[in-house]
C-alpha cells in the first residue's frame, strides 16, 4: 500500500482545508484489501442474512424506535450481523473518507465512533485518522463490541491504530477507553455510520446530539449519517445547527444509497 502524504503543518491542531491526506486510489486499495468482495456479492449476502434473521427472531432491526432496534440487534448472532451489515461495510469505505477528506487536523486526534457495531465503520475511521490518533467505539451490544475489539485496526501508513471499544448506549453520557466520562471539548471527530439517521427518533437524537456537542472541541467534526426513512439530511442538519454546528458537506456511497453522511463543524474553532 502506498503511504499517503500527510499535509504540512503537523502539530498546529487546526482543521485543515489543505490538500487531501489520501488519494481516491489509496482508499480503493485499502477497501479492496479488507472487503475482498464486490458490491453485488455483498448485496446478495445481506439479502440472505436479513431474510434468515427475520425468520429466526421475528424482529426487524429497521426501526427508528431505539429500544426496538437494539432488541433486534441483540437477538442476532455475530454471523447474521456480518451478513446484514455487508452493504454498510462497503458503503463506509466510500462515505467516511469523502466526509472527512481535507478536514482533519494534521496531528493525532481523539475520535469516537458511535454505534460501532462489529467495527466495520471503525476500521475505516482508524484508516482515515492521522497516525497516533486514539479512537473509541461505543456500541450497545456487548457481543458486537467484543467482536470489534478482536479485529486488527491499521492507519493509512499500515501501522497499528489505537482503537478501543465500550459496550454502552450512546443515549448515556459518553465514556472513554478507561470508563471515565469523556471531558467536554476534548474530542476532534465523532463519527456515526448506518445508525443515528435510522435507529433514533427526533427526541432520542436530540439527546445524542447534545452529548456530541458537549464532547467536541470548537472546530471539531461530527460526521453523522442521515436517512430519509428516519431523520433525513435536512432535518439532521437543522438539528445540529440548533446546537451551534455548520454543515460543511454531504457524502453518499453511490447515487442509490439512501444514507447521506453529513459533515457538521462545531462553531467557534479555526477554519
Ligand atoms: C447498521 S449497524 C452499523 C454499525 C457500524 N456503525 C457500521 O457502520 O458497520 C447499527 C449499530 O447501531 C447499534 N446501536 C443502535 N442503537 C444504539 C445505542 N442506543 N447505543 C449504542 N449502539 C447502538 C446497533 O447495536 C448496531 O450495532
């Protein structure tokens, strides 16, 4: 894998709008190395897994009532989840790099991956963050958090990434890798993929957005998924604007994708 060239100015700690830290080519190579399958096979794998899980548990995970969604996810086996999340895993390699590109600090940062599942979004986020960054995944289902912790995480230079997981609801105050409350204004990036836009109603999402706003430093980034079946992109943008965020961009994996990931910048930092 060709190492990316990180932008100059390391250590300044400001959001960079300079040259992207990685190329489309290096993202594609990294995605191919991890996914090993194309979108058609992943799509079929997901359809089969969804049908099998629906028959077995009679629960639908596609709910914007969060208690129903987490009950369905907790009723899945790890293998069922891997199948059900196949398309999401592919999409993450397209949306997360697009959302964060050219907007990350040059120095190592602190990041959270909300609703991190089995670590599929976390592995992309770990790859995108500057080497030396610390990343904590927060996931409701302890079995998924354990499976995520067993994976190998690499940054874009191929070096090991510092990644930790906690089993907790993101509706509770965010805790760090030591189980301590994440300090206000201490986080550079909060990511959410395939979760906040679909599995939370407006009231629940308000709770999560308040906590995201608390932990992010001024100028920090919230990369948050939205979905027309739940909280759509405009509603998501408004919800964060009411908490002092400015939308900086939107990304979709492809034109058929129902999910749009928004890049929201907490006001008050350098741009
Ligand atoms: C579609 S999966 C996405 C997983 C991961 N972000 C990815 O992109 O691969 C949604 C995840 O959200 C988790 N989840 C839903 N509600 C949650 C909550 N209140 N707190 C923490 N995790 C939650 C589910 O357990 C599930 O693992």
